[in-house]
């Protein structure tokens, strides 16, 4: 089975230009491709996972990834798929986030011996002369055509700033710069990026001639991939300090039955033949087995074998022993944080990250979804004594241990 065929069978490909050429390059291991990441936070999250796994998969087949960090485009903000303008960030915040991304990506991509590179588009975008850019690049874009794309249509109804309107030009310029400087002949992105990517392909061919070799391809359901990382507790991060390996494991262990096979195909390196065989007879308890496989494989990929083993054993022990486990997620609280030896249940839920905010914590309590040491808590004003070990349970599957330092 060729690399391109496997991408198809895993459901990763949606729209392509120059399909035959793309297939030949990918299968021969001669594609130099890029995927862009805007540094809007100091950690990658599950929404980036599909792109990272794809890069790893293609690199294993001999192709060369270019990780493009959007230090420059992050100053503008991509309007695609958004209803409001992105919050502006300072250059210092952007640089901090860029540094964090580089460190995390090294777990997925092999950057040794020039097998992959990381570049920051701030290196060229921040030095552009505006008038020259308008003359050389702006003249290649039709405003009417840009406004015909769905990503701009949606925002036109609520208000699209001129700043955001320039995003397509900036992203297109990125592809041309990568093509000329690094021989990048392919770009990948989500289905919401199709218009921007086509702009890059067309810009290269208009500026450098019809024989210029640059292609685009989108990832099927990548817009869904972005949604994957959002839960009622907030984003599911790849940074263990933000989302513990246990919580990461539990996130994937609790995916919907309808999504488990899709996630196994798109995000794991379990042989596609094995997944397709599972799919033929998936029913009842087999869904739980598939979910455990998914959770284990992804936790291993992000946090390593040891943490994946701990998370799996903790999950089994928690449910087998009614919420008691050495590997249960734990928060230590000092006596200085207590008032008369206790802490309010809402503060505890936020402190342990079982709830992202006080209002969400209050809703969980009022709906009867919270218990402390097996006692259901329904009063949002309840003070929980912290004298030793306290086990908090939210819903049916989220356990957290609180201990006094």
C-alpha cells in the first residue's frame, strides 16, 4: 500500500489540486510540504493534533516537513471560520508562544540532519514594504473573487476589518517565500483554509510562471479537529502542566461511539488494516476496547510509554475500586489557602480544574453532578473540610484527589 493510498483510506484527504503530481511526490518521498500554526497560546492543543500526526506520517515516508510558525500572521488574525476579530497580541507574547511551540513539536517531528525545519513568517512579513507589497502581490488578487469565498461572506455580515482582509495575501505570500527559499512544493491545511491556500498556489504561478510547481491539499474534517480540543473544562492541551496525562487519556477514552473509528484512522499509527477489521464488527463492549486503544496510543504519542501506562492503570483502578488510586490526578493545597480548615466547593472545583470557572462549577453543583468522598454536594456555598485526603467526583468518570500539604 502506498503512502497516498493510506492517507485516502484513513480519510485524511478532501480537496486537492494536481492530484496525480501530489500522489507521485508523496509516494516517492519527494514532497517538501508545510503546515502553518498561529501561536495564539503557549501550548498546542488537540485541535493541532491531526496536522502533527499527518506531518509525522509523511516524514516517516521520506517527505520533508516545514513547520511554519505564524509569528507575523498572528499580528493580523485569520478571519476563516470566526465570527469576531481575534484579540491582538503583543510581539513579546507571540515570541513566547513560538518558543513553546518549537519545544512541543520536537516530540512529533524529527528535526535532526535537516529532516524538517521550523521557520517563522515574521522573519519576512515584518520587513515588507507596504507599497511594494501592494504593487507586486496585491495586484494579483481580485477583491470580487476574495469576497466570493465563504470565509469572507460570513464575516461580511458582522464586520470584516481591512486588517483581516489582508490575511489571504499574507498567507499566499508565505507559500511563495517557502517555495523560493526552501523548495516547498506542497501545502496542507484545514478545509476552512482552502481559499487561502488556493491564493498561494495561484500567486506562485502568476509571479513565477505557469511551470512553477506548487500544489495545495486540505485535510478532511480538520475544522472538526479544531473542535476536538474543546470541552466544558476548557481546551485539551498537549502540555502536561495544562492537561495531565490522565485527563488527556480520559478525554480520548470518552469520545463518542460514532467517532472512535474515525479518530483511530486519522490520529493513530495503528495499522489501517487492523482498524478496518475492527470497524466491520464494532458493537457493544468492542466500542470500549477501541476507545481504550485510542486513548492509550495517543497518550503514548504525546506523553510517552510510562505516562500512558500510568494513565491506563489509573483509569482501570479508579472505576474498579470506586475512586481510589495512587495514580489519580492530585492537587496539593496548603493550609494558607484554607479558611477555618476548609475551602468552598466552587473554589475547589476551579482549583482542581474540574471546572474552568466559578459559574461553571456552580452549574455542576446545582445539577447534582458533584460528590465529595461519595457524598453528593448540591449547595454551592458548601465548605469542604480539608484535613487529609479528599476525593472529588464530577459526573460519572472524572475523579480528583485533594491532599493537604
